C-alpha cells in the first residue's frame, strides 16, 4: 500500500479480511508454453533403471498431444492470473477498471470540498454508472459463472465459489450507501459543519468499499479463477460470457464506462485490444 493510500485509509474501520490462500496460484506472466499431459501420478523411484525406449514407445510419445495455454493478461494491482485454457482477459480488464475507479472515488471523497455541489453531482453521476456496471458484472458471475463451476467442483472448491456470491452480497449495501451519500452532497443543504460531516462519513464508506472490493477481487483472481481454469474449456467460457454477461450489457452499462483507457491502463497485447474493448465498450482508441 502506498503511503498516500495509507493516509487515506487511516482512521477507517476496515472489515475483517476475507480468507486468502497463503500461497495462492502463482501469476503466470511469461510466454505461452506447452503443457505436458504425461501422467506423473506414480513417480519412478530413483533406483529404478530408466527403461530403454522401444520404437513403439517413441511413436506413442510423439503422438501425445500438447496443449498451449493462452498468455493471461496481468495488470497492475491484479492479485493473480492462474494459468489455464481460458483467456480471462476481459475479466481482468474489468477488475482493473473497478480497482481504478474505487481508488479514485476514495481519493475524491477525501479531498473534494464539502460545499462543491457541482463536483459532487458529477461524482454521483459517475458513481451510478460504475455501480451499475459492477452490479451487472457480479450478477453475471452469480447467475452464470459460479453455477457452472459448482456443477463440476469438489467440496473444497465449492466453499470458495459460495464465498464469491456471499462477498458480492456484502459489497452491494456499501455501494448503495455511497450512492445515497453522494446524492445528498450533490443536493447541498444543511450547515457547513453538517456538509463536512457528510463528506467525512462518505470518505469512510468509500475507503471501506475500496478495500472490501479489492479483497474480493484478489480472492476471485487467486482462487476462483484457478477453479475456473481447472474445469472450463474456452467453448464453455464463450457460452457463459454470451449468456451471463453480454445479454445484460445494455447500452448504458458499457457505453459510458470503460475498464481500460489510454491513461488508465497499460496497452493490451496483440489482437485483444481490437477484439473486446471495442466490442464491449465502444472503445476504439488508445
Ligand atoms: Fe469478476
């Protein structure tokens, strides 16, 4: 945490940290690499002499298929990008946008003068848009992603997936509370002391939302995305995206909010830039 953010969060009552795996899935940021599908469930003892390859064995080995996993997107602030067959770039880009906006809203609530109604009104409009996109993102996960994984998950994985939905439910009231407080500041009214008290209360809620969402996103990226990569194929994911996300992304949801921007995120690799930011968000620049 930067000293600046530490100052912003000082004095804030923060929620209990969400359970995090001590040594989560190690982010893979390197080049795509072939995956060895050889069965290693019964390791060869060190004392066992290495068998000589017969011609038949060589033919079998040469016919063994290898799979190349996509190079996963890994953006600043992201906790993990578990390796696997499904390209989760859009998910990680959305998370990047959520982190960026929550961080900026927390700073704005801290520093905007309490009687600057015009700025509070602009912040309230932007907050409503962010909250709508975030709500749709969580709703899509709850309706499409977690149920698909729960059908395939073991008991340990189920606990993580059920935690995802519970964490979404914990974030929603915070978002609503921030919206109400922003609207009150935009409306003005009250004494100077009352407006300053309202601003200070909003700053606490914004910092809490920033921290709670950050913990949830890290949990999701580290553990839930690893489960997803174990159980879904790219075809599964394309179907889930179409059913759970794209059908909900109405014109308002994405036309005015973009998770990546020329100044807000690093450039994306290769064809990804032209594939989905433009398709999903109407963003063709940067
Ligand atoms: Fe997500």
